[in-house]
């Protein structure tokens, strides 16, 4: 997160990172955690990262929660660009960035989630069932 | 994106009445679909810990989805029957928003037909009493809990809280909200309840244009 987006590690200092299968969950580290650890749990914290092939991808939720601390790989888009992404079209942008994920922002710093930047074009990584359907109807 | 989460007015008031503090421990005994747990997390500024409990795996998807969409970073989803939640931990704040006959929603959803046909409501008061007693036993000294339903039936409301007052060293606290509520009943259908039940609140749809609701703010006596 620091290398790609410039989100300082210190932003995660108050959290624990838990691994379950191919996902990592972020949960607030508190004095209560050890005492509740024996409870039967279905899930702990927010799914923050998941392994996709050989890569570890941040989830939309963790980007929406921590993306405001990012200092690079951010892209402000407008409504027309968003609608194009939601139609699964790629948008052309001129960024001095290595290929990889970018944080998509609309309006006054409202973080939508991630796009994938490859050779000057961005494709949507936004959750289909929510943002896409809402915006297209 | 979690900027907005629609709730009935009375449902939204539940977490406000409970008012969990930052860095505290919270147990939401019947948490799905997660609106009140998320609201608690927001009030707590995502600090401390919320145990969002719900027995049914079929409800965990909606619960997990709500918590994730709202960016909740301080919750653990557990899978116990509320009335059998393990006693090894104690909590600063507990929300017992229990299964009920949902009479308060009928005006909104027009479910009067299903109200007549609804079976199983006879067993609800017994379940509610067990959940409330267990919730109280899980409460820290100095802690605060909220018992709530979205129904009018005194057997599921005042009678349940009355049993708690009789069987545990519990007390009721006044509930101060900025819209019309009516005090809980102290007698109904030939039964007389503890006078402190007047500190509970009933909300009626025709007064507040929302879902009917009952709330009792509970702590340990003394």
C-alpha cells in the first residue's frame, strides 16, 4: 500500500492483519482481542486483501477506507469517464505510473475503488452489483 | 460505498440510545443484517470491539456485506444462539434487538395477512426472556444495554423486561429522544408489571411515521 499508493505504514499501526485462506482481514487491535479469540467466529474484521493469481489485490472496501491517505496512483475521474468504466469500456489517461492499480476518485475526494492501469488505459475493478448497477439505471 | 445506509427512524435511534463509547466492547446479540452494528461502529469511530452475533449462516452474508460496505473495521461476526452466548466475556454495551413478531412493521409492509397466519409467535416471549437474561449476565458492572423489539405485544416487551427486573439486580434508565414516544405499560391483560417499566418507551407508527418500536435501557442496580 505504501509502495504503490504512498499510504504510510503508520496508518495501519492500530490494526491486526489476519490471514484466512487466500484473503487477509484488517481489524482494529484492542485489548479485547485476546479474550474473544476463543469465540466461534465466521469473520473477523474487514476483508482487506485477496490473492488473485500471483498478485495481492486490495479490496474495494480497504481502498474506500484508507484511500484518502494515498499520495500517488490516484486518479480523479468525471461522471462521463465513470459511466464508460461501468460499461466495461477502458478509458485513456496519461499517467507517469507503472502498470498496476489506481485509486478512482470522483467528486470531492469520494473514493470509488480501484481501476487497473495498463499501458495508458484504465479498466474498472469496481464492484459490479453495486456501483455499476446503481449508476447505469 | 457506505456513505448512506437507510434505516427506519426507530431502528436508527436504537444505537443512539445505547451510545457505545469509543474503545469500549459491544455485543450485538442478534446482529443481522448489520445496520445497528454498523451504526455502533460509526458512533465508536471504528475503535474498540463489536461482536456482531447471529446464529444463522444464511444471514452472515447480509451481515458481512453491510459491515464491509459501511467500512466497519472493529467487528467480529460470531455464530452462537443468542441465549447461549458464552459467558466467558463481559461487555461494556450490549444490544439485544431480539427476534419478535414484527407487528410494528405491518403498517409499512402491509403484512396483516401474514400477521394472522404467523405461527411460532407463542414461543417468542420465552426466547426473548432467555436472550435478555443472558444479555444481562454478559454485561459488565457499570455497563449499559438496550432491549428492543419492533412489536407492540406486551408479552414480548414489558413482560420480558419485568421478568428481568424480578430475576436479576437490574434497573431501568429513562430514554430521552426528540420525538414522540409513550411510556411502557405497567399493566396489561390482568397482569401488573414493575412500575419502573414506565421508563421504557413505545413508539407508534401513527405518531412518528416510522416502524413501531419498543426500547428498554437497562443497567445494573446501584
